[in-house]
C-alpha cells in the first residue's frame, strides 16, 4: 500500500471515529464514579475522579449501587469492563438502608476540559498536515508528522475514554505506546538526517511488536467476556511499561549525544542543546505542578491536561529544527534567560513576602510557591523582552539617541562612497553639523609646511589654523578637538564648534563623535593610500622600458586608464552639479536685480558685462566637462565628437586644424573603449601642440580598412629630439604626453610610428586592429 492510499484510508477512518466521539461527548457527561465489588457481593461507590458529577448528583463514597439504567450493576457495560459508572441516565442507590434515584439529565455534557482537548487535537493535526505538505521530501519530517498525528489522536480519544467508550480506551492505550516508540524512532532518523550522526535503528522494530499485540488483545473490549476488566487492568501496566521504555530510550539517546558533542561547535551540537532546552521547558510544568507537589504535599497544583499542553512544546521545537534554515545561538539565549531569572528571584521573593504580610490568612505554602514561580516568570519575561521593546520604542523614549543612531548609519553608509578629500564637505561634514546642531565643523590636514582646511557652517578657518599651529586648540573652550589619524605625511583633525544654543556637546554626543571618527580614520587612510597607489601606478606606467615589456603589462595599463576615466568623470560631474549650478543661480539673481531696480547707464553696462562674463565662464566649464567626460562618444559617435573638439580648438587656438575621416561607418562599429582611447590621443596631441609646438597648421586624419583603423597626426611646429626622456618637456612627471599615448596604443594591441626632430615638425601614426563591440 502506497503512502497516499494509506493516508486516504486513515483520514476516512479518522472522520468516522471523530463523529462517533462527538456523539459520545454531546450525549454523556463524564461521570467519574468508580465502583468496587465488596465481599458481600454488593457494588459500592469507592471513589470519584477529579471531574466527577458526584457533587451535582449528591453521591458519596460507600453508597451501594442497586441498578444502572434498569440493569444490575454487574451487567452494566462500563462497570463490567472498567469498574466505572459511565454513559448512564439513571442510577438507583442505597444509603443507610434508604434507596434513592439520581439522573444525569440536565447535567452539562461538555466542559472546558473537552474544549482544551479539541484545541490540542486540531493543533496537532494541522502541524502534521503542514509538515506533510511542506517537507514531503524529508524522512524525519514524515516521522514527526506521525508523532503529531498520534498526539492529535490521543487528544481526540481522551474525551471519549473518560466517558467509558471502548474505542476511546483502546485508542488511548495504542497511542500512548506508539507515541513513545515513534518519537524514539523519529530521534534516530532526525539525527541521521540533520546532524549526520550514525545511529543504529535495527532494534526499533522490536519495540513495535508490543503495540501490535496490545492492538489485537484490546479488541476484547467490544465483547462481554468476564475477564475484560482484568485485561484492561494488567494491560494498563503493559502500556505504561512500553511508554516508559520508549521514553527512557529517548532520554538515554539525547544524554549520550549531549555528552559526546557538548564541547563541539558543530551544527549537531547546537541541535542537541536546543532539544535539551525544549525538553526542560516542556516537562518543567509537569514536574513542578504535578510530581513535586504530590511528593511533598500529596496534592496536585495543576491540571494534567494543561501540563500535557506544555509537553507539546517539545515536538514543536523539532518542527522548528526541521523547517527552519537558520539556528540561533542557544548558548547566548540560555545565558540571557538564566541572567534574567537570577535577577528576578530577589524582587519576586520580596513581593511574595509582602503579599504574605498583607494577607497572612489567605495564603498557604503551596499558593506562595505558585505565586513566587509566577512572579519569577513574569519578571524574567519582562527583562528578557526589555531590549526588544527598548529598541522598538527608542524613537519615543530616547529621541536624541535615536536621531544620532540614524545619522550614524547614514554617515557610515556615505563614507563608503568618498573617493577624495574634497567630498568630505558635502558627504560628511554637512551631516555632522546638521546632526549635532553646531555652528560649524572642519577637517584639518596638517602637513609639515602647510595646512589644508575643509569646513562647513560658521567656523573661522584662520583662527583654527592659528590655534593648531600654536598647539592650544585642545584647551580652547569654543572648539571640540579630535585627532583623526597621524602618520609621516600629515595629521588630520576634526574640529567642531559649540552648538547653536552656545552650549557644549554632551557626553552622549561626544561618544557618538568618537565612534564616527573611527570610521572616518579608516576612510581617510584608504583615500590616502589610493592616492599614493594611483601616483605610483602612473609613474610606473610611464616608465615601462620597452614595447615587449609594455605588452606584458597590458592589464596594468588598462587598469590605469580605467582609474583615470573614473576620476575624470567624477570631476566633470562635480563641476556640473556644483560650480555650474552655482553660476546659473548667480546669473538668475543678477537678472532679477536688473529687473527689480533702476540703474544708471554705467552700472547697467557693468551688470550686463558681469552676466556676459558668467556666460563665458559657464561655457568654458561646459567645454572642460566635455573634455573630461566626452559623453557624446556614446550618444553620437567618435567622428562627430572629434569634429566638435576640432571646432572648439580651432576657434580659440592660434593655429589652423584640419580634420579628415574615411570609412566612418566601419570606425563607428568599434567598441567604446577604442573610441575613448582615440579621442584621448587626439586630445593630447592638440594640447601638446598648443603648449609646445608653435605650429601654424595641424592635420588629423582617421581612416579604416576591413581589418584596421589608422590614425595620422602631423604639424609644422618646432618638433623635438627623440632622444629626450619621457620626463622632459611636454610630457611631464604625470605620464601625460607621448608615453601616455604609447600606453593607450599598446593597450589596444596597436602599433605606432613617430617622426620628429628639432625644427622639422611632428608626425605621429598609429594603427589599431579593428574589433567590433559596444557601439556609440
């Protein structure tokens, strides 16, 4: 029989059984009346169960049972089978020679006890269904689903069993045994699957044989055999024995695994610790409220059904372990719980003593003990949850602290995007000044012979520099002085003024600043190292000795060009977003002033001249941005972008520029990296001509064949001797110049020819293999 067919049959059978049990619950109250056959062959009431209806019926122990529902006691089914009066309507009794009749009509059949059992049943069956549907592939999940189904069946049978139903009694016995054995079997499968722990399961099959035997033997409940009571009486001991055996094996397995893995930092060790914690939490109510009170005070402090509900926490913890993808640090959680419990003991004991003093007559020792346990649990729970509620309510309880924490997260996130010292003002200082509500702030870089100050807000740079040079700023009450970092090249400081309310920074704000300075120190050190590395790389790139070595360092050159382009894009973006926007705002303000007030002719001419001059500055800046970041390469292509560059240079230069192109369509098919390098080469040649050549005419030509791109440059300038080193004249120590152009050509696997001498002009020719890629 496959799994689906077995599940279908089980569900159908379970539905019919549930209907039958509901019928029993709604028709009969749990009488809970135990009887015994005396030596005089009389059936007499011996005791009452906890939920007995005896008080409502007016019954007493020792009453003689004459008949039940018109039958003699020995022939009544529940007395014959269980020595209990259940499922009866009328009972005739005798007390001190007087006969009287009681009836169960009018007594409420269901009780809160039944509701708790029904809720437990629903919960267990839902959990079993969830595990079956969600974790169908997991063998341990299937066993745990069977465990939950067994517990659910136990809850379902319980309400019928206490009313003397034969099917309920049979299922209770089967489920109690099956639960212990099935859970032990589940543990073996679980640790094999989740912890990769090898455990033997060959002996488990023998534990199922007593369950099968009892299932067959308990079928006599449905007969009228005379020895049914004896089978039930001794069979109960067998059920308890199997249950204790299975439970003992489970405890022994857990103890053995804990001893073996307790010192490990493995996944299996965490699982074992979580299981032990859940085991203690599950059985603590039963031990504290049932076992200990019975031993010490011969009474129970709690309801067994409620304690049974607590036991559900144990299998629920396994459901968590199977379905979760992460485990919490159980050691940390246990330490926090233990710490909160220890803290709660003294105030709980104090409150119990005060209660005892205020109401000495109303409290007994057992009530004081329960009260103490409840106080400890409540206080420990409050203390444990305090961190969560403090965090959740922090904006309302500690608004200033919350604001600083939000600002800290924002500043820490923004520090990661800083790539130069100039960005510190907009990204860092502005947030500091706004968050602390101070007048101003500054970051000072103190070099050996000079100082650089980046400031925001109202702060006197000259005064700050003077105080630093004199070494007295630490003792000045108007400033808060913090050293960021110090090394051989410079020392950096963070200077913060007083608040706008003319008060000093508080302790919390000072600690907040010191925390931010640790982040800032790392950021500044990284920027400094990146600048040094970039400078070294540029120097190395311009000093690679020969062409073969240059080709070996191809990756190195490409990295350098990428860094240069990123820095140029950043500078161009900064100019566009800050300086050019400020100029636009200034021009708009001047236009507003011209329209608002009347000016004399001379003043009017000067104002218009200022506006025209702003336009000139704006135009120059726009051209500078274009040269730094030729975005048109992507938008319109290489040839139109070079034509725009030539038109601009022709307008402002003292020489004439001729530009020719051929096979434009082929050129524009090449990748964006090649176009960018060609643009930079042309740009560098024109710049060198402006600075050093004294040329009257410049000719640039780009053409293409099916396999190559050809770049030709020629001018009639003064030229130079080729023996000059790459660090002389027009090239400079930064690597810009002929060596930089060579690096670009070699990075594209190209070749070049250079022809120049003193007084004979300058000719430069480069050839690149054609490679198609990202088009403009």
